[in-house]
C-alpha cells in the first residue's frame, strides 16, 4: 500500500524517481508525486491525482536537473484521491518534504498545536503533520535524522516515513515504525536508493539493506548510517538479492497479469527444483531448523493468510492433514488475531503471504510468537518482514509479481505447502513410500501440466466473450477444489468488478440456490475425485433452475458433456495437485472476462498489492 522511492547520487534524480514510481504503481494509484532539489537547492514539487501518467503530463518537460529527491504513489487512507492529498507533503515554509506509507492514528492530536498556532494544513491526510513536526525540530536546531526519529516516536500506528530537507540536499532520512510498510535501501556506486520494496531498486542494484521496525536510515550518496530506536548507531549488512530485474518488465504481454499467468510453468519448475527428489522418491524442504524430534512433537498446525494467500493455506491444510497427519486449521489472519486463539509451543503456525508485509498476517504472527509457537512462513519476497519473524521461510520462488491480483505466487505457495506437508510427513514417519512416489512424480509433472492448461486460453477467451455481460457468478467446489472456488470468485471480483460468490458445493442448498436463475451462471469444479458424483448432483440442481453452468472437469471426462453448458477439460494431473491447474483456469477466465469488459486488469480500482493497513 503506497509506493515510496528516493534517490541521491550524481545521476538525474527526477527520471530515476519517475521510473521507480512506475514500477511501484501496483502498490497504489490514487495519486503520485515527486519532490526534488533543483540547482538552487530549492524544492521542486509536483503532484497529481490518479495514475503516474497524470503526474507526467503535469510535469511536461519541467523536471529540473536534480541529483536527489523522493517520490510516492498513493493508496488513499485519510483524505480523498485529490492533488492536494497527494504526497509529498511539505511544512508551511516548504523546506521539508515527506512521503509516508501506513497510518498515523493520532494525527489529529498531533495537528492540534499547529492549528492553535494559526497554521493551516493544506490536505486531509495524516501525513502532512509529519512535515510540520520535522520542520519544527529542525528549526530548533535538531539534526534531520534525529528530527525524524523524534517525530516518529510521537506517532501511534505503523508507518514508513521518508523525509528530505532543503538545508541538506543530497541527504534522505527513512524511518520504519512498526510493521506497516517495509523500507529497503539500495547501494550503488556513489549513489543510494530508498524504496518501499525491492521491485523499484532492481534495475539499479541488487545490493540492499532492509530496515527493521524502529530503525532509521540516514542516507547520503556515499554512505548510509543506521540507528536503532534509542538512537544508537547500528551495523547492518548489505545483502545481495537474487531477483532478475528483467522479470519485472511486461515484455510482449498486454498485461502483467497475463505475463504472470504464463510464467507459471517456470514458477512450478523453480518450486519443485531441489525439493522433489527421485531414487528414492522423497521431498526435502530447504533450511528448516526443526529436528525430527521437534517435528514429531508438533500436535497441531494453524495456517494463516489473507486473500489469495488464505486460499493457498486452505489447500495446504489438506496436505498437512493428509501427509503429516497433523490436525490442521486455517484462519483469516485478521480474524485469528482478535479471537484469543489457543496456542502453545507445540502448535506449528504456518503463515502464507506473497508480500511478506500484510499487516494482519504480521500481527497474527506476532501473537503466535508471544505464545512461543514454532513458525514457518511461505513468502515470495526475500527479506520481507514475515521472513524475519518466522523461524523458517519456504520461498514461493515465483519472482517479482507486479499485477495486483496474485497468480503465480498462488501456484508457488501451493507447491511450497505440498512440499512442506510431505517433508513433515516423512519426518513424522506418517508417509508411506507409495504416497511419496506418487506425489513426487505428480509435482515433477506440474510444469508440463500447467503448460498444457495454458493451451486452454483461446477456448477460455471464447467463453469469456459469451459470459462477460453477466453481473453475478457462483463458483462451486468441494474438498481441494473448494478453496479454488473461493479463489475463482475472488479473482473475478478483483479484476472485472463482477459480483461473484465462492461456495463449498454442499452449502449451495442452504441459501445460494435461491439466487440461481438464467442470469447467474455457475462455474462448477467437478474433477474426477471422491466427490465428483456429488458435484454432478449440484450441477443438475443448478440446471434444474435454468442456471448456466461452466464445468471444469478432468482430462477425459465426458460425463458432463450435454449437461453443463460449457466444459473446460484440465490435463491429466495427480489429483492432490489439481488445485494448481484449477487455479490457472480460474485466472485465465477472470483475466479474459476483465479484458472483455475493458477493465484495468493490472491495477483494479481500490485494490493494492501489499496491504499495510488494517
Ligand atoms: C492483497 C492483494 C492480493 C493478496 C492479498 C494478501 O489483497 O491484492 O492479491 O492475495 O493482499 O497478500 P499477501 O502479501 O499477504 O499474500
């Protein structure tokens, strides 16, 4: 939520910041803004509501030569998406500029003394007061880094704050407060970058340092000094990130979402590589710090996540139960943390979060940490906050995902959870050789099977053209396909703004069936598994009420031809891994419908990729 980028060095800062904002736009696109020091060390500020293109047309060649500055792309929390509420925000004298991600809960109380002094705020944001406060500190002779630290210490809530001041062009100070919004510093040759996430830095450097909550970075072109909450200087390592910058470019695809859907054979290949072994067939998940004895001692698993990651966790529950014979439950992280959950040191907590920064997931993990639970996180972002809280990280290995709607990270997380279930199952002595063999072979076949699934695209596009005008959809599934029914509905809502409900098919008779008529199509996942016949009955029930049905069926299953209106046949796959292929079809369907309706696929209204507010 909200993208931040800053640069200090010798190169043209304006262009570097605008390019960075483009790469960060998926984090929020309610407005964008930039603050630079021009040749006279005066602040040049430009801000515009809407997407970055609006900012660029507003600037229209007026970008001053500058060697440092900051930029921001906003996902609105306080105040509408207007020019005035766009960041950066300034103090009344226009000497301090601030960008911010997160929420300052006590901003009204912080504003009050300024209002009493007769000073006016020009925005409705919770951010602007930070610039006022920092300017006051500087006026009183406090150094910029200390000023930022003093100001964030007065704030309640969690935030990432980046500030610059006219007195010292070339210097940028960044602070991270609590879990909302990461800050990563990029190290170049005689230049430094700061950003809310890695994607913006990858074209420039892979040498980075992540700030922990409470830390401050004082950034100059040739050096960065870090401080802890108490103001003591900290030594922090420079890490080298493996991500390929080219992966964050759209290439020949019309949208990032389509590109990322098509990258999934590679995601699967990377996810199985080195984990699924043959001769003998076994699964090894890297870097788990638990001994076999500890793993045998776990008596329960709680899986948590939000959005698509929660749907992955729901699939993961089946794997943990099936292979590791551990009682497993799944919860939405935001509900979990307020439920006074019963946890103890034998409860394994597995969190799933592609960004690794979702505030509700972080808060739930903090709760689990307080209870002494061993924790594994499934994450896609190297160095993200979840990876720092958990005892171990199993990476999704999906590479940068830019489209706001998650696609390849879902596939990466389901495979990671499959591997984890099998790995823990082996350590617990709960897994037989035949299951192990079947699952390893099934997983190794996934890249090819996903590739084959993608060949359905023209057929899905043809269906999309026929179904795009409906305003309501029902998605039904059972067992492992139930989370994919939820995911199908979520994807459709996210990218095409169509109302869609995902249901466990058994629940259909208890309410949703009342909605069914010829205006509400049903997407039914009816794969050949132990619940296929029950799904068939559900489909008959929909048909009996004049509902249209798109059935997703197994490779050579013709039993629903002539019953369902349309049939999409998945390639052959190990049944336990079928959610991976179903997910791909659901993604194609929602993508093609959204394109058909002319929706903004990569940046759907109101959404953001990383949700750092509660
Ligand atoms: C946002 C994104 C979703 C994502 C969810 C959870 O809503 O738009 O695509 O599934 O956050 O994100 P996480 O980073 O925790 O997986």
